[in-house]
C-alpha cells in the first residue's frame, strides 16, 4: 500500500472515490461537481487529502479540514471524510489512512483530531477506538442545518 498526499496533479485519482463516498450518504452521482469541489479545496488550501493505492489503484481516501483551538492557540483537524472502495475493505486501508492523519497532525503540532460518525456505524467506531480515539462525553455538539 502506498499513501500519497493529493495534489492538483493527482486530484482526478480521488474523484471516483469521493463521488462514491457521497453516493454512500445518499447524494446523487456527479463526478464533475465532485472534481470541482476537491480542486477548490486544494487550490484554497482548505483541506488535506490522503489517497491510498493498492497495486497502483486508488483504494481509499481521507480528507482533513483545519480548524483552530483558541484555548490552546493551536491548529486542529477535523477528519471529515473517510472512504475505502469495496474491493479494498478489510485490508487495513482505513487504519493506514487514519494513522497517516495522526502523523500529519503531529508534524503540524495540532492540538487534536476529531471526527463524527453515525451512532449505528459500529464497524467504524471499533476502528476509531482501536486507534485510540475516545467519545468526548464532556461536551455537547450542536448543529443547525440550512
């Protein structure tokens, strides 16, 4: 397995996976819009995307968005998107991508990395806990959708 940071030169490798990720969450397929969205994030340096390859084929990706901890006066990251192609599941791709995120956060002196997942996504929860993540029951998360 090889994990690379996605650049404008390699963004097309991740587009089909990003599109499949969105479809998994009930969104319609739109490869053109998916590519445009990712290109904008990269051009504006608004996200970092890691792409895993198995036998030179894109197998999974993770996308981090930067945020800041005012209290710690440090950068932090939200692990917003994680997806592994069906053929590559149970091969350690997701774990390797998360470990890459951990390394990236440490290299960037981040205060924390956080994520959210559905309460019924037990398989993902087991992986997150295996990799040292914990449910933060000391805070409530509020959200307003438009």
